[in-house]
C-alpha cells in the first residue's frame, strides 16, 4: 500500500513537467492565453503557500511559504496591471485548465499529510513545480509572446521563479 | 572686509584636515532581479547605499555572515563597511542574485 502510494506521488510530480509542456506544444499560445497561463501558474503557487502557512511546522518552510505568497502576489499584480494597460483579456485554455486540475489534486494530496511529512512534500513539490514552470517559460511562453512588455514581464518572472527554485532547493536541503 | 574671511578660510582648512580620508558612499542597485554593479571595490568606513527598485523584497546577505540587509519593495537602506575582505553576497529570497564586494582596509 505504501509503495503504491509513493509511486503515485512520484508520478504526479514527474507528470507536472511534461503535461505542462505537452499541452502548450500543441499550438503556439497567443498573448491572451500566455497571460492566462502565467497568471494561473502564480495563483497555484499562492494557494499552495496559503495551505503551507496553515500546515507547515518547520520555521524555514513557513518563511518560504510567506516569501512565495509575497512574490507571486507581486508578480500577478504586475500582470493584471499590464493586461489592463494593453487592453488584453486573458483567455482560458487547455494548459491553464490542466495546470489548475493538477494543482487541485496536489493540494488535496498534501492536505492529507501533516507535520514533517507535509513540510517535505510541500517543498519537494515547490522545487518540481518551479522547475516545470521555468522550463515552460523558457521554451514556450517567452518565445511565443509577441508583445514586448508581456515578454519582458515573463522574463522578470523567469528570474524570480529561478530564484524560488534555488531557494526551495536550499530549504529542502535543510529539511534533510 | 577681506580680513574677516581669513578666520573662515582657516576654519575650512582645519575642518578638511580633521577628516583625513573621506569615506565614500557607494550605490548598489537591485532591479529586475539583477544586482549592479556586480562587483564593487570599497574601503573600510565606506557606506553602501542599497537601492531596491523592484516591487519584490530582496536581501543583501553576506555569505560569511558579515551583513544581512533586508530591502522591502522600492526601499533603500545603508550599511557601513567595517571589515576588509572579499565578500560574496546574495539575496536570500532569490539566491540567483549574486554579487561581490571588495573591501580594502
């Protein structure tokens, strides 16, 4: 039973990367779709951080969750200001839907954990999630964006999220 | 009248002598997750003016523990350099932001 469950967790983590890219690869996303995907990716990490703020026990993990909440809210605030300025309506799409579905499954899965097990699983997922989002930004979203300001915001986002990936790796190493 | 200026001139000279090496203020900026300049030479006693132009919070954290400055979004802070050495520092929130301070005695 334990082995099967672990395998499912591993599969879910591994899937988050290819699923993200697979869904985008089908078609080059438009700017309104890119804006929606980027915003959704931010909301997902905000929700994960809110869950961690309630459930995390380690001080380092709690502080990390607070950092994620602050940064992703700041990025999304900028994203909203930009779409308003450009008069673009973010458009829902299959990638956003797939991301949201995976994220709500992940939230439910993490919700069943507690204590040190939750802390570890949350941080491990943060590493994997930021990796997947960064790879999507680098290979798909940034090259596909046609508006220069959107491209520039995505590039800043990439630097922020690469920072988060390293930060999450540090926190994960401290938990070991 | 010109005689009145002499004491002032003397006072100015005396003041400048009493401050032997003028400490400099060096500005280091964080913008779009980039620290610039990435490498700065300074002297003990100099002041670093940290300027965060981002909407994100950053820190300037020395790897050797010499300083740890927190910079809220769009805020500045200063710190005076107390120890010589080659100090590598980074942002704790975004460890991909890295830079170096060369502090001479």
